[in-house]
C-alpha cells in the first residue's frame, strides 16, 4: 500500500495503487482487482472525492493518448487520462480551444467530467459537461458502456458530475470551439464593495465571455476586490510568454498563510492590481491558469494542509449571503490569499450532481487549524443552508451530509446509477457507501 494525498494535503492514508496504462487491460484490472476502488487522475481535487483510504485507486494518468482529432469540426476523441494542458497544446495552434476550462490545466479529462468543472465563462458556455458528446465507461461488473447525449443519456447525466461513482471513464468525445489566437482582450477593474462587484458582473455578461474577480476576504462585509474580464481576440502573432515557473520546494513548518501575512499581502495585491487596472492583451495561460506557474503551491499551507470552501447561492440572495460569509471570515481572523468571487449564468447543468447553478459562487482556501476552522465552516454552512445554496464536492473534505442532501435535489435519482464496486472517502461520508 502507498500513502496518497489529494491537493489539500489533509491526509496521506494508505491505498492500493493500480495504474491503468493499457486500455486492453483496464477491464481486467477494474473488474478482477481489489474492490471497492475509485478512479484517480492528477489528484487535483482538494478533499476526499479522489481518495479511498485502505482501498483501491485506479490511476488513470497512463491512459493519455489522443485517438482522433478532426481539424475541420473540432471534434476530439481521447483517453480519460489526457491532461487539459495537452489538449490546449494540440488544439490552439490548429484554431481550436477547450470551450470550458477550470483554474488549472493540470487535470485529466476524466476528472474534468467526473467533477463537471467550470471556468470563467459559465454564463456563455456552461460547464465542461456541456461540451462532452459521449464517453466510454467500464463498470466493475465488466460491462462496457458507451453513453452520451444520444445514447444512454440517463447514465451520461449521472456520470457528468458524478464524482467517478458510476464507473471508470476510459475515453471521451469532446467538441472544441473555434479560436482565432491564443490571446485575449482583457480589462482589469477595481471595485470598492459588493454592490460594485454585482454591477460589474451584470454589466459584463452581454459583452464579455470571461468574468471573474479576486476579493479581499479580510475587510469584513465591504468586499473590495479586482474584477477581470476577457474576450478572445485575433491579434497579430506575437511571441508567447516564457512563463518562468517558480516552486515552493519544501513544506514549511507552519502555514505561510496566517494572520500576520494575510492582511499585508491582500493590501499589497489590491493596490498593485489597482495600479495595473485597464485594458491589456493577455495570453490564455496566465489568464486562465495563474497558479500553474507556481508549482506545488499547496505546500505553502504547511504540514496540516488546507481546506477549500466553495459555495454557490441563488442570485436573488447572493449579495446578502456573500456579505454574511465575508463578515464571518473577517471575524474569525482566518482567510485566504486565493479568494474568488464570480457569477454563474442562468443555465441548468447536464449532470445530476453538477455543482454550478444560477447564482454567485465564492471560493476560499483556509489553512487547517483544526477545531477553529471547523467552527468557522459551521457558521458558513448555516448561511449557505439558509440561502438554499450548496457546496462543491470536488473541493470538499468535511461537508455535513444534510447540507449535501439539501443542495443536490437529484441525489436519489443519481443513486440508481451508482456502481456498487466504487467507493470514495466522500461517498462514504455523504452517501453512506
């Protein structure tokens, strides 16, 4: 057995690690190996959705081949272990791009589907699952299933956002979108409070494809921040940025994110970005994936790891709910350098358990301070519960079961499609098995 952690580094429990490298052998390894298991890609989920303590992890990163790419239509077929980074490298020079991409490109296609990841353009193009045409799934009883929009769409809806619990995804067909260049027209706009954020978000939806903001989470309910928006552009060729990568080489003995460092960092970041405000031409990589140039950034939270708390609440109560959460965070003295506030469009997801819903989503990282951190989360949970919102399972490591059940109204429908040979820390915690 081998200790395995997710990105939050909250645990390193032992697992039976089974690499899946040869597509012809996947069925045998999944169906006849030790069970229960769960698929594990790059481990970029923050909590226990990709972990299975004392159980099996089927490692999918070896299933990393492109099968077919039609340059005339942008239709791509690839194995589930292909990284989003490698799709971008293949597609963008040929005039195509992933329609939806999360804040890191170092995730697998299978993980992107299982967690139905979203990006900065939900109000225009929805989530990742909206662009998956079909997929291949191996169940632990040996059944090989092709499902998609036009075939077994019930199982397809359970698998998109289904956290890997319906089977092991081995390949997928994805529709890419046309793009003129790897560059974007962008604009950075400082805002002073939550009211200004919502005005910017609403005013930007019609004319800007990508919208997101950083928010200073320690200023109480004031909510000053930096709003960023962008559109693809057909600028003339210019050299790509070299993208010098930095790294946090070791785990520090204590979290670098603490009450002493947080306030001066947030103040400096806000004023720097305010000084840099205005229009700019930006390459897609720093715009979409700003943290990918800081390798092993999760180490900065120290040996106890960190939690991410990401919620979505309906738009009509969004301003009040976000203000209440920011007030609790400021009162606690804890918080995050990495605080993201953005809106989701009025779109219903493909997946039964997909996280995005119409509203506003707030995501923050918190160093693990044990009971103190959990007490803060209980107060945030109460706000989300009252607002009839929900938390993101891909980022979760401690959500109470009642909040999960209240937030995901198609859970009972989803349970009919569970594969009994698949289990994870999250599924046992929130579904009982």
